[in-house]
């Protein structure tokens, strides 16, 4: 499987981490299929992004 990248980059790791927590909790709250793995990564330009493996 390939990584799916979220379309937005964030200035801080905290902001990207909040999105990771939301993705994890949305699956639990709404009963949708959760991704296997969700993580924060750092781009070459120094910003932070979120990627997940469905």
C-alpha cells in the first residue's frame, strides 16, 4: 500500500499532531474505517504534514 498525503502543510508539529488525533477520533466516533497508520512527517522546506496508510 502507498501513503496518502493530506493536502495541507502546517507550520508547527503541534498543528499537524492535532489533525492526527482528529483523524483517529473521527473513526472511533463515527464508525468509519480507520487508517492502518497515521503519522506526522516533515517536508523538505521544514513544514509539517500528515500522511496515512488506508
